[in-house]
C-alpha cells in the first residue's frame, strides 16, 4: 500500500498549495497521507451506481439580493491590520517575477 | 415552564430583576478564571476589562428601567475562530496571531444584543482541525475533569470554559464533531444545529458545506436559549436558510412518551469502548422506561462517513485556507516576490495538521484524482443522507455514543493522525447529512470521566431533539455513578 501516494506527488501537491516542506517533512507527510488515503480507499472502492453527488446539505439556489449599495467594511480599519498598506491600498511584493 | 432554568437563565433572571448586578456576576467568573485558568488554558485571551465595561452597561440599563435583554449579565466564551471586531481572532494559528477583524460575526452581534457578556476568546485546534485541542499553536487546553487529559476538540477551550465554571455559556463550531465531542469529554451539553440555521458570517471557514456554529452549556435549557438567540436567517450568509427557525424552549418539558427512538446499530460497533457503549445502552433503557419506543436501527452508510469526510473536509479546507497568503491580513514573511512571500508565510504560519489537511485536500481535488476521491465522496454523502432519511421514516430521533472513548491523555494520540481521526466516527455523519445532533452528559466511564450520549434528529428537528435531550438530562445518573 506504499504506492498510495508517492513522494513526488506530495512534493507536487505542496507546491500547488504554496507550502515548502523539508526532506524529513516530505518523508513523514508522505507516509501519513498514504495511511489516510488507504483508509479512504473504502470510499473509492464503493459501487455508488448512478447516485448523484451532494455538495450541500440544503438545496438552496440563486440566493440573490438587489444590486443596491449598502454599508461595507471601513477601509482604514481593514488597512490598519494589513501587513503593509500604501495610499489606501494593500502594498504587496512584486507579483510578476521569474517562473519558479 | 416546568423544566428548571439552567445556570445561565438563572443569572439572567436575577440580573433583569435587579437581584444581582452584572458586574458582580462577571467578577465572580473572573475570579474563577483567575483561580484555574493557568492550569486549564481554556482561553487565548481573557477580556476582563471589556467584560467589566459591558457588565456596567447592562447594570446602567437595569437602573434606568430599560430591558437589558434575555441573557443580560451572562458571561459567554467565544471560540477564537469567531470574528470579534477590534479584538484579536487567531484561530489558534500563528498565521493570524494578533490579527484584529474589522467586523463582528453575526452570532456575536446577536449575542451582544441580548446583554450577554463576552468574557474571552477560547482556545481551539488550529483552524478547527483536530479532536483534542492539541493542535493549537498556543498550547493545549486541559480537561477540567482531569488536567492530564484532553478536553476534546476542536472547540476544547469553549467546552472546558463551561465545564470549569469560567462561563455558563460558550459558542463553538462543529464541522465533524467539534462541539459535540468536546462536550462529551468535558461533561457538558453541546449542540450542532441543522446546517443553515446559524449564520456562518464571521466564522473563519474550514469546510463550508459542513461548518455550523453552536452552543455549549451546563444544561439543556441554557443550550436551547442560546440556540434561539443565534439561529435565524442572515442575508450576509447565502447558505443561511430562509425559513423561520421553530422555537425550542417552550416544548422542552414535553417528555418522551410515545417518542420513537432508534439506536444506531453500526455506531455501537465501530471501535466504541465497552463502558461508553454500556452507558449508551443505559440511556436507551432509561428513555424506554420514560415512555419512549426504543428500538435498534441500521444506518449502513454511516460506516463510510469517516472516509468520505476525510476527503470532503480537507478538500473544502484547502480552498478556504488559500486566502492566508500574507497579502492582506495576518502574518507576512517577506520575500522578494509575492509568490515566495506566500510560500514562506504559509510554511511558517501553519501547523503540521493544517498542512496535512491542505495537502490531502489539494490532492483529492487535483486533476486525475477528483472523480475517484472527492467526486466519489460526495456521492457517498448522498448515500448517508438517504440512509438517515430512511431511518427517520420510522423514528423521531436516533441515539448513539458521542465519542468512542472518554477523555484520553494529552499526547496519547498525537503520533498517528488516523488514530485521532477515529474520534469523530459517531459525529461526522450528521455534518455530512446537515442534520442537527446534540451531546448530553450521561454518567461517567469506568475511569470516572464524563460520558456523553448523542441524540440526532432530521433537519429542522431541533424542537424534538431538545425535548428528547431534556428528558435524557433528567434521567442521567448522578456523577457518583448511581445506576438507574
């Protein structure tokens, strides 16, 4: 059952999730995730036929409101809690960089 | 009203009648916190000054002849994943350490309107992921019944605060059992309401199709009162159901005569400790003697709940926790580019269990695996919904243990995540189905530690659920373990 998830897959998934793992963490997480997925395998093996999926327990559809301007968050209060702010905006590090 | 009011309602009545001041009530609870909080660590933050100010405001209203509200003067602990404006809300994570929300959760607004006093932000497993509160970045909470043991999780701080007498009421959140399991382990009442009855606006999201906020209390009547305060449609939460919530307090003392109670067969087998199973059977027998029609019922798909949950919940969490990127709030570990900053921030800010679940969820949703894992799990969820619906054709409420064991020792289950996940086997099915369920204390295990029994009802079945819970509470053995 050790092929349930490979080290390479865990490294790939970590990258997708914007997480950096050390070598030993990669080792530990791979074996832990494999165990959980083993347990989850009984779901994978079930024959559910043509049973439809349930994404939400309560069948609400199209919850709309009128497009009317109302109160919202106080900008200064929001920006006061930002790691960095400038001229009424969040200040962030350079976004367009080299492809990693 | 023949059902006796619990400690919270008793305080509120006394404060409203001018027999006690809210200030005096708050000082009494702060003294309790002063005496034991260093051992218990129920709170990330005790709000002593704020509580005193809020209490003075309640007393001023009473003095001026203004109605201070139905829960006036009652201290309440809030799980620290509930946004409180201007007050640190950490989710027990380093990534939000010190962050102060610019808004209050809807449930916090509703609570404050009743004159209740927010006394502290309670500890939890980081981002509500865990069953023992050992995943908190700020240290575990200890069970007031035995401080060498866990209080359960993820709402361990809320449960412990109520059990220790730090506050008669608390709010927690329940995604896979995070209110009910700690309630059982600490010996208090804990309810997971019907999905959509309580607004999630201001609850930091873990798994959006499963999360619900709910009450902790030392009595069913108090839990009912708090449920009525927080429940009800909220336009700020588009998953909030539009129907009116049926009242629950007025039918509490109807008893269980003729009530059809189904004991879930599968949940008495799945690794349940013999003393817990025995207590659950005693509870069933007690209900039968009180006039209920008790029988066994099979909910076959319940067996798959754990596996489906540990695909669905992490998948939803991986999406919800993508927002913690160091850009707009919380921790930022600065690097030359935004992407490197995100990686460094998340790596430093999240604990191991959170990382594990994010990766599990990302994997379950990734190309090539979506159908086999997440897609399949959502269809198993439908089977669970259908099996419960079938059971409710023959029964009004269902019964099971809440937790497979009594409180385990701190550190006993942390080496293997899967062992920890098994704690949720009885509670998870109701989250998947969206149905309400409540844990009621029912005696102690062979080790003298609290045991909780779980009652389940169909969606919007809270009136019947609370009625059965009140009856069960009245039938519970005394903590000296006297057999019925």
